[in-house]
């Protein structure tokens, strides 16, 4: 069994008086559930807790029996902690939305039998949280584009990135600057000649295609150089993700506070 792990805290649930059960996203892009004895802090010595949402933790685990999906933390330390996100409610709502989405998408890990991971998922969320914290420090919140860029990168890493090279209906090449329609249930873009009004998003098609091109070619560190006009794009990207993974928007507690 793997005894030393590192991961982002996606969620936490109080257990008894002073304990916590946390869900962590490991560097492998998979998640595990860990019991932290005394993780809520307090007690006679009034200990503080470093188990906060979005913190990156290094954990030593106790030996666990095969088949038991709840691991027990022996020791833990913080590798990275955000300071600004927790102080600004809009940024904290965005943090909660990011973590809730990742928790629903990431597969469970089995530390007894390590297998190929989904490192891209971890890379996307860790970069998103780092850039969010950095933007707040620099007083340059990226707002709509920051959310869109995160969702776009996640779509890319999950292998459901829509192709913008050819029409998803007639397969003719789509030229740069050509008006296009985004058709979520076809997973791509179509030319204006093929599509009817039903099920298409003509007012967003060209902007979405441009965004996906930027996501494909732009590093997370270069996000400050890009802007996004239409505030409805993050909602469309989220709905596309939900459609692809058969999730319902109503399942998410944080979405109404962000989109």
C-alpha cells in the first residue's frame, strides 16, 4: 500500500467531535477519502486546523486493509495554502465550484494497486487555484474568462475537446473567421449551411471556437493577456461538460453562486 500521498482537499465532513473525513485529489488525478483524527482542531490545547478546502497537503497514512476505501491519516502537513481566496466571497464561491466539479469527475483511487492516473485533471485544478490566488494578490481578477479557461482546459484534458477544423455534420473544412454554430449534442461546430436553429448556439459559436483555440495554444500563466466578451460562455461550457458526463446541473450546490 502507498503510505505517503500528496493531494488537494476537495471536500471535508465533520466526524464525531473533533475529527474530519476529507476527500483529496491526488497528483494522479484520482481521489481518496481520508480520516483525520483531531482534524477539526480545538481540544484542550486549542489547536488550529490546516485542513481547508483547496489546500495542498502531504499525508502519511496508517497501514490500511485491502478493500477498505477509507484511509487514516497518521501525520499531515500543508504544502500550499491560499490566503486571499478565503477572504473574498466571490473567489471562494469559484473555489467551491471548481472543487465540486472535480470531485464529481475524478475517479476513485486504490492505493493498494496503483494504476495509470489522470494527471491532467490535477494539473488543471492546481493551475486554476494558483492563478486565482495570484490574480487576487495582483488585484487583477479574470472573472468570466478565468472560469471559461478552467472549464476549457478541463474539457481538453478529459478528451472531449470539440474539433473546430471541420463541420461536425457535413465534414467540410471550417475556415478561420467563418461563422459557425456550436452543437453540444454533436460535440462540435457546424457550418451555417448545415444547421437549423434548433439545438444550435449561433450567437456564441464563433466566440466559443475562438476560446477553444486559445485554450489549446495558451498556457495558464498567460491568462492575463486575454479577455472574453460574452458572460454566457462559462454556462455553455459547464452544460457541455454535464451533457458529456451525464450530470445534472441541479446536482451542484455551488453553480448558482458562480454561473
